[in-house]
């Protein structure tokens, strides 16, 4: 989301508190353009009504940044200045009532009390590299980036956009970490743990919920309702209710997510047309793995998902069709405690090239598998220990008529099989909080590279580079970058070899 920066009248003046004036309020009352505040406790809650830069001056350890009791920023409709606050701590309430087209920017700040913002729809507020301990209720165009949040973030403004990225959320078991009722939303690369609900978003426009990790929430992990949603590359684990609940009024893409060990349905999708559920891995949940409910329109796809070891069925459908049957292809249902697939609706999906094995009550209930569905042992690498990749001789990858079945490509070489290609084999543990083992195969001696990148494409580590002999090799990534542990989140392991490359995702946990 773009931040509008408005040019204020240059006053080219500054005051330092307490050197030049005794209080922050006294400095603000002079309407200088910059107020510097020395480290220490400033027992006041000043009011500002014009654009100003508030800068904290770092002090000695123990009083590293100046702390003031609170702040009230009250800008009228004629105001066009920008409020910038950097390097301050607030022990109490920060309240903002703003209007106009300008921005309010907080950087490297600490908020121990609550934050409330009410504004004209054209006003924006941003928080970067801040620690937010209390609750934040924002009615504005809002950007929250690279922050640590211990309260609850609520952004409720139907005409506004919201963006929450690269943040850590640590909850108290109640309410939502991120709640939004906005025009559009970008929620990406956050790590959320210990709330009532991880993410709950309603939009009138587009929502992008991507590459977040949500764990140990008392109820649902991620919920979305609204016009258009893209839920991609998230990991949800150990939540007390559903892993993901998505009920759009328009198009929806749910792709490449992993949902494990939740007590309810792993993934619930209310299908209302143009729905794509592709490449998801749903494991060991307390009810059905993936449930599809609603009225598909004929352009929908449920494809290349893996649903395994759930307490209910792997897939459950309650659908009626307006135009054409729902296409259900190249999915794996393995080891579920009820059926591989269960159809309870008035219409059944069209099945093609799926695989069913080891489901306690049978392959299907309420419909008949396709003649090209497979019922062979999928020969997974190590499902007992959470590795659901197919082996090199699995029918999920050897079926020439169907191509790849399930969400994962080959992850290991079957015993006794000689690997005749460059191949990135097992990476584990995944997710990992400490060192990671990376196994790779080489059919001949060659110069290769194994690199680790973050989600922004920055090189984090290079566990292997240079010339290596033929055979199977193992290297370790100690999960440090320049002596500093990388942030929790999603990483990419890339194996580059003569003539090509192979990539694998890796999730880092705290």
C-alpha cells in the first residue's frame, strides 16, 4: 500500500528536551519542525496538532530510549503535515484523530499501552520495527511491518487497505492476533502463536494471505470472508478448531498451504464459483481433512492435494452445482480414520487420477471412484515421521497416464534404487528450530551449489558450493546467518547443478 507523504512548510527549527525546554509539550507548543527527546522517563502525555518529527535520543543501558506517558495527535481537516515518531517508548495511551491525505509514521517505537486511531479515509498510519504490547485499534489505511506484537491488532475501516508483514505475534490465548474488516488486505510472512484466532479477515475487495505461520491458537488458525481471496503458502499447526475457514463471495485460491494437528476440520472452503484448492497438505487433524461446501460454477479445481491421517475423511463434499460438476483430480487420500472421500451433498464431484490407500472405512462414500483412480500403496518416504513425499518408485509419480498425484514431488530414493539424476533428497527436520540436514544426490562429479534464501530472495547461507564427487551427500545448515539466527518463517533451499536446479521450501520456527 502506498503511503502518501505531504510536504509541510519548512520551519528548519528544532528543540531538545530537556536541554532547550523542560517538557515535550512545551516544545510542541512552539510548532518547531523537530523535537528531540533525551533518554529518561518523561511523565507527560503531550498533545500535537500539526506535523512534527519526534526523535528519541538513545541513552545508557537501562534507559536506552526516552519514555513518555502517552500522546494525543489531533489534526483537523486543514492539516497537511506529516507526523513522524522515531525511537520513543509510550507507557500509556497513544490516541490519534486525524484527517487529510497525509501519513503518520512510527519507527523503532515501543507501545506499552493501547493505540487508537480514528481518521478520515484518506489518512494512513504505519508502524515499522515497533514493539506493540497493548491492543491497537486502527481506523485508517494501515501498514504494520517488522514489528513484535503482544496485543491484538484490529483494523476496521471499510474504505481502507491494510498491510501486515514480517511481524511476530505472541498472544494470551484470546481474540484474534489480526482482525480486519477493510477494503483490501495483504497479510504475509508473519509468525503468530497463542491467540484465540490467528487471522480473521473480511474484505470488500482483494485479500492476500501468504506465507504466514500460525500455531497453538485456541480456535481457528486463519479465516477469510469477502470478495476475492488468495491464501497461499501458509502453515497452520496445533490449533484448537479449524485450521482454515474460507467463505468468499467471489473467487478464491487456496494453494500450497500446510495444515497439521488441528482439532477441527483441517481446511474448510465455501465454494461460490472460481475456486482453486491446489497443492495443499492437510495432516493429522481432528475431523475431516478438507471439506468443500457450496455451489461450484464449472471453473473450479480441487487438484494435487494430500490429505492424510485425519480423524475423519480425507475429503468431504456437500455441494450442489449451478453449471457443471466440480473437478476433483490428482489428489491423495491416505490413512484417514474414515473414508478417503465422502460425498454428502446433492451432487458429486467428477473424479480423475486420484489415489486412495489405507483409509479405515474404505476409499469412498456416496460416490464411486474413477476407473483411473489408484488404490496402490503410495510408497511414501516416511509418513510415520511426517515425511509424505513419495519415493522414487511410488505410483504417485510413476503413473504415466496421470502424472504427479498429491501435493509433493519425489522426496527420497527407494532402497536398492540407484538415483541417475541430480536430486535434492530429504531436508529435515522441516519445520525446524535448529540445524537442518540437507541430502542431495549426484550421478557424476560436478560443480554444484546449495543455497538458502529468505522469502524476499536474499541469500542467507550456502551450505555447499564447489566440486563434489558422484554419490549421495549430506550437509548441514546450522541456521545462523553471520552469527545471528534467521527470523522464523519460510525459506527456500535451492540445489543448482549442471543443466538445471531444484528447490524445496523450509519452515523455520522460533
